[in-house]
C-alpha cells in the first residue's frame, strides 16, 4: 500500500489527508507546534495527481468552509470489527448534533452500561476524524470530553457545525 498525502488549511492548523489504493486512510490534526502531521503518509503530492485525494481535499475544504455537511469518500479503516462498528455508528450522527458514548453504544446495538467505555476507546482510536465525526460525541453530563485532536479543536468543529446548522450560535 503506497500512501500519498495532501494538506488542507483549517482554522486550527493544517489537516493532513492520506490516500492509498483508492481510499482515504488518514485524516490528521496538526501537531501542537502547528506543523502538519505527515509522518508515514508518504510523499506530499498535488491533489490532482490522485482522484480520491483530490475529492478528499475538495470535501474537507468544503466542510471546513461550512459548505458541506456529509462526506462521500471511500474509506479504509484500520481496526478491529468492534472499532469499525463504532466508526460506522459515528457516521450516522447527524451534522450539527452531538451524542454520548452510551447513546452511541445503544445505536450500534450494544449495552451502554457495559460498552460505553469501549465505545469511547474506539472513538479515540479513529484515524479518520472529521470525516468519521468522533468530535460529535460528548460526555453523558453534556460536557466536552477527550478528543484525540484536543478539546479546542473539538470545540471549533462543533461551533462550525452549529453555526452552519442553525445559522447562528454555537453548541459550546
């Protein structure tokens, strides 16, 4: 599998997107120092050199501009069947809304009393954030909770979606 990547500007720094063999393999938030997280993503190429990469860049750019609410991209998950089940569940959380770990567990057919933590761990292992919207999951008490991209980025993504979905205001 030969991965190539491009970098998409975002309000919180450059987002790297990797593609291999006709599918998106990675979406990465920037490092703490603001640099693009591209290690292991292969060479940076002109998005026009790969049709899936070009479409991923187009869709991510549209999302970040508030012009796109859903992604329609071929994705390559890396994870157990359980994690993939959770990630598919994330894709059904509507734009501009949030859910909880327990509600997500229920939505994918699991008992929230025993699976909420495992769902949270799967959520944290998502290597396709934004496209697979793990930022839409909050704590049962309504607070923002752990996010691999950092709570500030989670807040920015939720605020973007709230503005677009309602025309005003933010969720947080």
